[in-house]
C-alpha cells in the first residue's frame, strides 16, 4: 500500500508532464525570433526589412490603419511586436498611422507618451504642452514652450 501514492505521482507526472512553465510551441519560438529579427533590422536602419518581417502580423484596413491579425502572436511576443511596430511607424514618420495604432494597441502612459511625442514632432505646441502636463512631466512641457519660443524668434 505504501507504494501506491508514489505510483500515482509518477503516473501523473508522465501523463500531465512535469514542466515548470507553459508549453512553448515551435510557432511561438518562430514568432519570437521574427520579432527579434525585426528589432535587429530596425537598429541597423533597415526599415523595409523590418516592415517585411512584421508584415505577417498586421493587416491594413480599408481606412488605411494598421490592425494586428486576430490569429497570431500572444503574450510577451505580442507586446514586443506592438512595440516594434510603434517604433517602425515612428522612425518612418507615419504619424497618422502611428496615432491610430497607438490608440488601438497601447494603453496608459505608453499611449499618452506616444501621442505627446507626436504632437511635439508635428509642432502642435499647445497640444504637446498640455499633453506633457497631463502626463505629469512638467520639465518636458516647459521644454516644449522653450522650443516654440525659439522657433518664433528664429522665424522673425
């Protein structure tokens, strides 16, 4: 009788597996590798290559915005892919698409920061100032006002 519980434990381990973490599929590993490869391409300034690598995860809608495909990446890899797409859109100057994508896929301070940076880059000084203030970054808001003032001085 003493060996019965041990036998049940061994059987449960064999049937249920005894991994310490979630089961990782080859597809998940491929996705993680693709996102990392896109990051390497981005760091090297190879934006078209990065876009090509990430293109299997996004689709352009009829209104021109980017949407993540319903079936695709999950978890941390999904988050990394979203961050990489945001970076790609920023680096390639696709501000309108970036604003829409940020509203759809970013939340909290990440979304707000992206939108503040966009307003600043587009020289929408009052919007950028308000945005940084609302985010609680008074120094950045002040810098926006100084930048606007400097540009006005240089124009005159």
